[in-house]
């Protein structure tokens, strides 16, 4: 981010990205409740009133893919740190399975990026 028209737009964009990372979906009502800055809240509400939002679906989907990739990479780093510190083999095995699942999802997302 950082390429949007002004600082308020960039702040709102980061709030939306954070919302997606936390909950794997964007729920506007929750964001409205969580935003303290009245200017940012008004900006979000103004988007809700927009009738004709033109955007490139492919660009949007690419941005969502990049968010998912970053989120999975961060999660994998956390899992690897956990694996190193655990002594319980059963828990390690569960984390390794989760890591494998995440890596498969990452591969799928990377493949989508190149196609």
C-alpha cells in the first residue's frame, strides 16, 4: 500500500487488510465499530454509499492473493518456531501436518500468481 491518493486512504486500506488477516473476511460493521478516527470512519462510510465503484477484478484478486500469501508465510514462520521449542512429539507432528497443509496452499497461490 502507499500508492493511494492520500494518507487517510492508506490508513483505511491498512485497516481493511488487517481485518482480512484477523478474520479471513472483511466485515464492515465490525470495522466501523473499531475505527476511532472520525475522518477514517467517514471515509469508510462514504465508500458504502458509492453506487458505481469501478475496479479491476483481476487486480483485486491479485491483491487478495498476496495478502493470503503473506499471512500464510507469517503463520508458517510461527509454526516453525513452535516446532523448534516443543518436546512433545505428538504436538510437533500436528504442527508439521499444519505446516504441510499451509505449504500446499502457498504453492497453489504461487501457481495462481504465475498464471
